[in-house]
């Protein structure tokens, strides 16, 4: 009969026959060895020892009792207060958007084509000297007492038509000082971007070295 040694984790004991092993109450995980084995084995893996193993019942697992859950208390909704908050929020949002729209309009100026045209027309009508320009040539008669101006007037405005343009003739001395001025009205219409010629005959003054002319005013159509 084969005899086995036991190993308790620190030292060996034996050899023991089957009756002695049964008396010791070996279990499946007990380490055993006998002659012919290459290494220690668990008793449960040796066929000869399976019938003498002591059956160890599994430990009792205590089920964890569920923890009591606190009930969820739902608060009663105050509908009047909720509706009031929604209305106040809506009004505030509308006020903010309205203010932003007014600010944007004030920054960007007129947004429609009609408003832009009105603004430009008012600006051009109030300042004809900026949008009307004149130039040309002049010559004296044989006696030097008369001057003939052959010039043109150009309207640089974009939407405004001018009429009855006042041309101011300036008489200069040889030192460049103004000796005298005379104004003449050219009764003509000047649409936007138009250029028209005119002629003037003026009386010359003594000691006049040269003359010039400029726009002194105009009416709008």
C-alpha cells in the first residue's frame, strides 16, 4: 500500500497510509507526496485519495440587507409664480433685443435706400458750394475795358439738381489783393453729374492784373 507525506505549509509529516490520512481529515487542497511523484499535489487530484477526503461545507454567505431608501418628496409647483417668472424673463429679453436693434440702427445709419437718398439729397441741397465747381478762360477786348469769360459749371452731386447758380467774379491787383467782386446769376438747370458752359461779359477795372470766378450760391430744383 502506498504511503503519503503531508505538507502543512511549513514542514512535512509522514509517511501515512490511507487509514491514517483519513483519520487526519485531509481535504482536497491538502498538499501530499508519495514515492514516484515529481512534485507535491493537492489530495483532490490523486485518484487513490478521493474516497477518503473530508468534505468541507462551504461558508455561509450572509446576504446584505437592502438599505432603506428615503422617499422622494416632490414639491408642489406654484404655477402662478412660475408663469410670472416666464413673463418677466420674456419681457426682459424683448427689451434687450429692442435696445440692441436701436443701437445697431444708430451706428449703421439709414438702412433703406429711400432713407439713404433722402440723407444724401439733404446734404447736397444744404451745401451747393461743395458739389458745384467752375473753371474756364477769359480775355480782354481791344480797349481793355471789357472782359469776356467763357467757362463751365459742373455738378458733382449724385441726386440733387441745382439751378440759378450765382457766379462771383473776383478782380485781383498785381499783388494778388482783391480789388472788387461782382455776382452774376446763370439761369440754367444742372442735373447730377452734368457740366454746362456759360459766357459772361463784365466791365474791367483799373489796376486789374487778373480775374477769377467762383460759385457763390445756387438753388435746388
